[in-house]
C-alpha cells in the first residue's frame, strides 16, 4: 500500500462552502467564458485515469448483510473477486480454500457510503484563503467552471472520510454563491496524484444550481441582480433562454464560437448532465420544478431541502430526490422551518431520500446521521427498518449521481465497494473495521500500514526555506 502516501483527503467548509460570498471582483457574465474556435466541443477533454488498486479474492462471512437496496441477510457471505461482487448468500454458501477470509461474526457488511454533496478538495484542510476554491463568486452565472479543476487530492479529509466514515465515493460540487455554480464531478475515494486519478469512470457530470438566500445575498449586497428571489428566477430563466438558443444552433451545426457556460447548459437540456439544485424552501423547489418543465430539463436532486416534507408528494410524482441533513436547520431564515422528521417523512411518502454531509466532519459519520433520522421517524410513528434506511446512504445517492448501475449496492457484477463495520453501523459506538474499493483493501483498522495518510500530513521538507 505504498501509494497510500499519496492519499487525498476531503474537507468541506460546511456552511461556508455553501454561502461564501467570494471576492468583490467585477462581474463576469456567462459569455465571458467564450473562447475562439469551432462550435464543436471535445467529447471528453479531462477523462478519468482511474485504475483500481490490486486486490485478492476475498470472502466476508457470518456477518449481517445490508445489501443497499433494502435486502438483509443474517450470517451472510459476500465474495469479492476481480474488483467485483461475485456472489452473495446465506450461511450455507460454500467457501473456497484459496481466498482471503474475514470473519464478520457480530459485525455488519454494507455497500460503501456515497456522499452526494461534498466540497472536499475544493475547500480542503487547512481552511485558509489560499485553498478556498469552491465558489467562483464573480457573477451569478458561472456554468463555465468545473469543480474538478479546483480539487486538491492531498486534502486529508478524503482519508478521514474513508477510515472514519466508510465513504467509498463522493460527488464534489461547487459552492452555492451563484445561481449556476458550475459542473460537479464524482470521485472514487482512493489515493491519487491527480483528480483524474480519482474520477469515477463513466459517471455523468452534474450541474450545481442554487436558489434562495445565497445568490440574492451575494449579489444584492453588491448592488447587482439578483437581489431578490424574483431576481433569482429572472436570471435563471433568461440564462435558460440563451442556452436553448445555443443548443438549437449547435444541433443545426451553425457556426458559432464556443461558450463554456452554454456548452454545459446545452448538455443539461439534452440530458447528458444531471442537475443538483441547492434549495431549502418548499415553495422555491416548486418554482424550480415548474421552471424545469418550462425549459425541458430535469432536476435530479434538491440539496439541503429542509422543507421537502411539505412537498414530498410533488417530489415523488416528479421523480426528484432530496439530499438532506438529519437535524441541521434554523441557522438562517430559509432553513427556519426544517424538522428532524424530514428524512423519514420524505421516505414514507415514497420519494427518494438521501443523507448528505456538505461538511468535512459530517462526512465521517453519515451512518450516525441516518440513525438520527431513523429515531426521529420512530418517535412520530414511522418505522424504517435498518436495511431500508441504508438505501439513503448508498443506493439512492448512487442513483441520483447516475452511477447506480456500477455501485451503491451489494449485487453480483457491481463494483466491490464494501465496508465491514465492527458492529451495527447505526450505533455511535461503531466504526469501519475494513473498507474495500473495487475489491482492494484500502483501510484496515488493525493494520497501521493500511491507514491512509496524505503527503500533506506527512510533514514538510525544508520548512525553513521561505522561497
């Protein structure tokens, strides 16, 4: 595991990541990203270079298995080989003699946790201005920027999310200062020298959008539009009008200059890029749904979404997920009417519920956040079994990120992204004992050599050199 010395670690500025106002630089319009050249964009200019770490055929036996899609097996057996889940069964399943065997008696096996909302690498540790790269707060429309171009793989948060939280994949999003914040990217939580070495193979891009207080505050106090919620909607709609025009010209092969913002938005309109929309209030989410129908795109997920419980039926009918906290609310006016029962109520209505972090510390205990949501639901009479609740942590986020065909559940043929917990993962006393990504053992609590440490954490050479 020599490559563990190169581990990247995710760190989120929590609310700062979502509300940072950025500099007071002159406004930059979406068209300012225009560059000379043909109208046809390269198909994949920054491809994933991810390669799975080597693993060995492995069996975990006698564990309680939560398969991520609502299934549960007592004293179950999971086989990992060639980077994939190759078999899963009950206690009677025969075990070959030539495999590494881990006893899971009294323990749980789950798919790795997937955090759909993270800023690790873009707001890394240490939290200093020089490393604050998550919000391009120079104009309300910055669909031209890509979060991956800010990611610092040496962020120690990646390793902590792996070792303390069992997080095997995560989506890195721009912050929410802007209405159109830019492209987000999905990563495998492995050590790599570059973000492309972490980039989840085959995952679609996302577009981070935001509504509500953040954009109107950031630009309103600069005396610019938007400064109100109606201004938010007006700028959104005008931008989508431009994007549709760009899309039509591109489809007709009409000569036009490349425009990075419009390329991203045209791809959204064509269903190639998924919309991840920061939005707290129910009325604003309903407005955004109507706007998406006006311009012919789909919202994949509302993030934070503390009032999702008020429109859970609407979210279900439109096939929109909600990525939520267990009990973060009331810290600003648009989060005032949040309740602890939000996740359970959304789930109980048949809508897609996800537990997310938006925080470098919270990402290390998403399992406990889910446990709090289970308890809040139980207090109001909604019982969510543990095997169902795990869908909030793996399968539902994988679905909302467009990668559920590859990961998010323990199904034969899927990536062997697996966590062996040293007890019930919904207990505050439980931690990951071992974590596999694509069948490679990336963390072992019993082996110091398999505890990820980034180069940044290893210390500095020539610390007295000020050049």
